[in-house]
């Protein structure tokens, strides 16, 4: 189908008129984004997309909307995403470690997100219990039901596509805990590392946990010899992941990450680190001396909320123009901020 000149603009105007009529109370910026999304959907018909392509887009958007419907009820509650094998038996030390870890995090007021299957996923629900758990189930030919802990819970969300499911695992995670597993677990771990290493995801802790030892040291040796030593990653990238001694050590590592660091975001060109307890000017001077390499001109400075920020307005900020790279160094910066008295 050939797109006639001016049709795109006509579609845009008609969609905006429709939104003005249907949701006049919605903020204009939100209506603009929805108009763009609807226009992209309509343009599929003009672009010659087949039914399968249109179906994929439609179902993917529905899956994301359903997930946000569920998670939006729990805004402001910290959440940890737990990855690991569905094949881990219940009498395995890794299963016990995952169950203990989930319970430890629930005791800290956190909720757990797992894949809703058996093995580590079930253990990750047992620890925090059903009330503090989310289940993100993937529909597979050989696996169609959720584990007995989360089955029937309104916080159980079903997915057709892995990519929408993995998006929700990371979009709502304040931390990631990974237990031994196979291809799927490695896929999820490396995606988390890649997203954080490239600045495409929030800077959050990734902890590697197991119950009997051996799996993660072997993995770490491969990363050091085959990736770092051969120049495929930098030494600083190793700071993005932490091998915990046990489940409680994993809990401590995550809670230490949020000792002073609260959250971060870009406000225009400025990278803003929100602090739950204040820094002094002398401490900031030391941080500038040590981490000047992550600043793209100028220096790090303390401030209140910047223009355009609407949340956590009571927190002190540390702001600077970031180089938008070297996120391993940024993780080291967060660690240093948390270490300061």
C-alpha cells in the first residue's frame, strides 16, 4: 500500500482530535506519546506489514499494559528480580539459598519477582511468601502452569514473548539476584549486565548466589580469562557484579548499595544521584578528585531538586554532566558514596 503525501499528517491530526475527545483530562505530553503510538500502529497498514507482524505488535503492547497494571499498584516498594534454573530440585542447596534469600529480602520490606516456574523460581516465591511475590510466567509448549505458590495470584502475569517478559523483569527491579542455571539464566544475567554496562537500564546491584559453591567462581574465571584479559570488557565492568558468600551476604550487599544512594536519573544533560543521607562539601571534593574521569566538563556539585524533577524532592542531589559511558566506574562511584561516613 502506497502512503500518499499528507496522509501521515492527516492521521496525526485525526488521532489527536480523537484523544482530545476520549481523554481530555490526560496531560498533554501523555496524549502526545499515545498519539505517536497509535499513529505507528495505523502506519503498519500503510507499510505493507502482514498479519503476523501486526499481531506481534498488538500482543506485545497488551502484555506490557497488563504488566504495568499489576506493578503500578506497588510503586515505591523495592523489588528484587530472582533468576535461576527451573530444574533445581527442592532438596538442593541452591534451592534453600534462594528460599532464604527471598525471605531475607522480604524481612527488609522488599518484594520478589521471579519467572513463576519451579526450581529457583518457586524457591524465590516460598521465601518472601505469595503476598510479597510477583510471577512473570512464559507460555511454553512444555510448561503452561505456574508453581503452586503463585498460581491464581493477581500478581501473576502471563507472557507470550520472552522480550516483553525480560523487559518487565528489569524495568521493575531495584536489584537482581542470579542463582545457577542454564541457557535461560545466562541469557537473563548477560542481558542485565549489558543493559547496565551500556546505560540502558538503571544502575542497580547484581548479585550471584548459590548454596554449595563452585558454579559462580568457575563463571567468574571464564569472564576474567576470556573476556577481560582479551579486552572484550574492561576491569571496571567487573564492578557491576558481585559473588555473594551466601544468601545473607547477598542481602547485605544489596542493602549496602542503598545505604546512601537512593536513585539516579538524567535531568537534561545533568546526571542526578539522589542521596538518602547528605554528603559534605569536603566529601564531594574527594569524590571529584577520584572520579573526575566520569565527568564531561565541570565537576560534581551538591544541590536540591533540579527544575523538571517531580519526585523525592526532599533528598539531596549530587549532579554532574556525565560522559554517558564507563558504567563500571559509575558503580564504583556509588560504592564510594555509600562507604563515606
